[in-house]
C-alpha cells in the first residue's frame, strides 16, 4: 500500500488524511469567534423577529382573489377600527394559490370574527376560506418559558451523561460546541430577520441534538485512542489529530447524508411546492448542520486537547506534535511506533518535527497482529 | 452462530411484515395532524383559582362533548395545565370554541319530575311530569353513626347524641333495581334545626310548571329536561337554586351507614350553607318547586345524582348515600370537588388550518422527503457499492417499523402525524444513515489493518455499537426532556425524534448486525473489493 502519491480526494476516501486540526486550532477559533461576535451583536442590535406564537396576536389568511389585495386588506382593518399601520400584511404564494396574510396584535374574539367576515366579503369567498390563527400573548410567553426550562434541564442531563460516559472535559467541550452552533444559527435568523416560529424552535432543537450527536461520535474515537495510546508517551495533540483524521470521512459522509434530505426539503419542498413552514425549518437546519459538523471537528476536539493538556499525564508531554506523513502513518495504522518514540527524544530540541517517509515505512513495517486461531 | 444471526435477521423482517399485515388488515391508517389535514385547534388554559379535580372533570367533559360530535380523530391533549383540543375536519371556528368551553361547574336544581327511560324505547317520554312516576321516599329509621366531627368542625361544641332523629331514606318504589337510590342527610348533629325562619322568600322557585323549558341545559335560570349519567332516568329540573360552589372542595367517597356514599362540607355563610338550605328546605317540604323532594346535582347537562332530601336544613356538612358502587361514589365526589371550585378555561390560542393548505404541505413534505431519501441512497450506493444493500434493507426495515408504530398508535391512542413530526422523521434519516457510515468506516479501518472481512465485521460492529449507543442516548435524552416539558409542535417533534432514534437502535442490533456479518461470511462482498480497497483473502468461510 502506498501513501505518497494519492490525490487529496483519494486520501480522504482511503482515510489517509493528515490534517493538523490541533495545530491550526487558532484559525478555527478565530473564524468561530468572529461568527459568534457577529451573531451576538446582531441579536442585541436587531433582535429576533418573533412570530405570532411567541408574541401573541391574530393572523388572518385570505385567498388573494381578484378583489383582494394588500390595500383592500388595509381598508378592511380600518373599517373594523384597527390601525393598518400596526399590521403586518404579507403576500404568500405557493404552487396552487396566493394568499394574503394579515397579522395584528392580540384582539378580542368579536373583532377577530368581524374582520374574518369582512375579509371574506371583500375577497368574495365564504368566511370558512379565511383561516384565522390567534394566540394570546400570555400563552406565547408561557410556551417560550416552557421551552427554555426544558432546554436547561436537558443541558444539565446531557452534561451529567457525557461526564459519566466520557469525562467532564468532553462534556464542557461538547456543550461549548453546541452553544456555538445554536448561537450562530440564531444569529443567522437575526441577521436575515427571518420570522421565528415554533417550527424554527424545533429546528434549533434539532441542531442542538445533531451538534451533540456529531461531537459524541468524534469524542468516542478520541476516547478509544486515548485508551489505545495510554501506554505510550504520545502528546494529547497527536491523539486528537489522529482521532479527528480517522473520523473525517465519516463526518463528511454523515453530513452529506443528513444535508441531502434537508436540501431536498429546502429546494423542492419550499422552492418548488411552496410550503413555507418547510422553508424556515430547512434553512435553520442547513445552517445548524453545517456548523454542527464544523464545530465538532474544529471547535470541540481541539478544546478537549487544550483541557486535557492540564492533566498531569499529558502536561509533561506538551511540545511539538506530529504533522505531515508521521501523522498520516499514525492515522492509517492507528498505532504509535517505537521508532517515533525514539525520534521524539531526538526531535525535542530540533524544532518542529519533520516527519519523513522513512518514519512512514517504519510504521508500516509493523504487520498487524497475527490472528488467533478461531473455531469456525 | 450463523443460525442465530440468520434467526435474528429473519425474525426482525418477519415481525415487521406481520405487523404491516396486521395493521393493514385492521384497516389502521396514519392519522394526520391538524396542519396536514386541516381543521381547528383550540388551546385553553385555566385562569384564576381552580383545583386539579375541576380541570380533570373539565377535560373529561370536553372529551365527551367532542366524542358526541363525531369528529374523526380528535386530539385532546393535556400539556401541563393547558388543554389543547385539535379537531380535524372542523372548519367552523365558533362552533369549535363553543364546544370546548367547559367549566366543570355544578348546578343544583330541584327535580320537578323524574321518569325512568325504558331500555327499549330509547326516546325519552318528555311529557311525563306526573308525580306518580317519581320514586316515593319512605323514611327508614336508622341510627346514623355519629361521625367524630371530621367534616363538621363548626358544630363541635354542641354534640348532642340525638342523631337518631335524622333518617336515611331508602327508595322502595324505584322502578329499576339497578338504579342507584340516593339520599341526602346531614352529617352534623343538629341540636337546633333551623326551620326556615331565617330563609329569604323563595318565590323565585314557585310556578315551575309555568317556566319555559330551555334548550340549553346549562342555563341556570331556566327549567331543563336532562338525563342522568347512566341514561336510566330523565328529569324535568327547575331553575338552579345554587351552584356546586356552596360546598367546600373536600368531597370524599366514604362508607356511610354501611354503604358507599359521599361526604362533603358546606361553606359557611350566605354563599354556602344558607343558599343550600333554601333549596333543601323547599325540597324537603315537597312544595311546588320541588314536588319530588329530590335535588339534582347536574354537571354540564347531565344529572350526576338526584338524591332525596331528608331534612329541611343542614349545618356543616352533607352526606349523600344510596346504592352507590365504590367507583360511582368516587366519581360523584370528584364532580362535587370540581363544582366547588370550577375551573375557568380561557382560550389562549385558536388556529384554523384550511385543508387545502394542509394538503399542499403534505404533498410537499412527502415528495421532498422521498426525493431526499432517494438521493441519500444514491450517495450510499456510489460510495459503499455492494455494502449499500445493507443500508437499503435497513432503511426499509426502519421505515416499516416506524410506519407500524405510527399507524398502531394512530388507531389506538389518537396519535397524529404533524408537519413537524414528518419533518423530524425525514431529518432523523440522517442519524440512521450515520450509524451505517460509522460502521462502514470502522469496517474499512479494520480491513485496512489486514483483518479478514469476517473478523472486521465482528470487531467493527462491537465498537460501532458503543458509539451508536452513546450518541443515540443523547438524542433520546433530548427527545424525552422535550416531550415531557414542552407543548405544541416541539412536543410532536420530540416524540418522533425519540421514536426514530429507538428504531435506529433496534435496526442496528437486529438487522444491520446479522445482515453485515452474514454478508461478510458469504465472501461475496469481499472478493469484489467492496470499498475500493483490497480485502485480505480468507474472508470467505
């Protein structure tokens, strides 16, 4: 098996990449930090466009017939004693029909009925064709509070679980990566001023779950490698780099597989068929899944390395880590080598290690452990 | 080992197939949520003071009303204190709101006349106000057991043992033996029976016969004709003289004089005891407003109990006894508790979804979802080639499991698939696929390390299983927390996320594992370089 002469795509496919994730952590952290700051600034400056379900209010949706347009809807509001200036009037279109959506603040039931009838008259449709959505503002607040409470409890549970299954450092890193993903996704909503609906909240929660899921798959690999390298004097940076490269293909494949249905929902579902609920849902998911896959490799894993470096076992091993072909050799074999350990002693004062092809071959001279004889 | 794997593989496929056949032959279908089918959703929340019984009773009443309306697949969901009623196919918003506005309030009305409903007739004889048909009450002297002041703290000082003066009525003239015969007795030891001297004039109860009979059974000021709870008797009732709020909310079912009964205390003062005693004295005397001497306890137009009043006035508490079964006594106690502090449900949110909108969304989700899954499969086939057979098989099996569970729950417990839920399932395809990707990548590593395919499959699955369990546990945690603590579409999403994650685990263990191991043993995959890398010879057994 040769390792030197493949294209980068070929290397990816064969799991022979040697990306120095740990060494380039600062770049990743900077990108993330910029995005986070942008999101937070936008959240404070522009806020979120909270939909009907959170702020309360009434919305009527009436088919856009020949006699119905936004101006007429405004007239109808005025007739019923509502100020059209405070109303949000949108034209929605999907494949089969166009509708006009009129949204105002919380109104008493008789006003709601009266407007419904007037709108139906104006559009010359039966009043059953005018769909009404009304949410009292207290109810909107209540569901938001419930969702936040659920979220906090979930985070506590997940922290406990990860600390128990892995270790607390990984829990910290995973939660940080998840917060990163959610803040950036919410930031996209704030920057683009998309309306936040219950479907969006569902999407944010999916992102949260997806981000954690993805991070845990990577951490599982890190933990595996920490165990298998425990007898050696490998710096944690190497272990983390080896693990990240080993799961790189899986992360990309999974992301593609997860994104395909979402893209399908976005392009076909909302673009072609015009289901608006789907559009919002899909955009949030798209952003969230991309940041989720990104953060588990670029944010969470280097963070674990940084945290673990404070452990006594690894504190003494801080120093230059392997890159290039040395790293590749370890990624491919999953084994540290005696050669490497001795080379390490020489290389400590020789600046950054220059992994040579001789090391790679040295690694590969170790054949896999012979199989034990098994019963068939 | 091979046999066991084969057994698991065939077993899971057979179970899924059998369940599909079972569901199909039972005619079960996936119930569509409101957003997919169209209809009205009303969310109500209690405001002000109420007790948990009154909310329970109100929700039950809503359920009965909705069931009586014959709406197909209605959903009545308690989410914390909020009550969400989804009525698919209903497009009249006003009607829906009227339907679900229930308070759990109890009215106390004098019985003008009562007549049994013969089981065969079905149609109640509404024109039977003849007093002859009403059950006569005969006073049966029975020493009432002295109750150690539990329910009557106000009469504690004057405990005179002359409780025998109070009688418990038994109804000998009851037309049907199965019918519970109720009576009301004072639990207090009335040393000074307050005979109507301090009662306000009860002229409003006079001339009952002249009262117009209202079509709204909940109109407290009109006479009404209603049935009792098990449909054995029909009553003409006068205007309500009081509501259940005369009672404290401490009604309990208890053994009273050797049979199940309900004991409840009266509130003191003009809003409680006094009001009750006005009605009680009229019923006891059997005058024009209450010729039958019975008083009906009415909840939402249904007589819960119509006991005979055995004494003109009460102080402290009331016992209701009769041929109650334990469950009936407990139900009545619950109704009285509810009536003591009825819940006021306020409509918080109303959503009318027009069915065309729903239909469009449904088609869009379905088509987009199927295309998305097809693309994923195509990607898998291009990337993993032969191994993709396992992915396709696994997705078919998990699809089958999901379909079975959802249809079964739709039919049995009114689960409805909402747009958020459908989208959640499509999204969870990603998580399912990930299990395979993790497994295959691991397999690749093992094969590259020089192991045979057979060996790699076993080792690979072992480590993959640990990864899948760890990652899926987080998803399940999310699903359970969200399902338990949130409302509305988030809750629907959480349910389907949890369901899909559990399915993922089941399929990984019972389908993917045996399928992959058998495939590895057969040697067919190995020879062709399944993942674009050479596999060490000897993979075949």
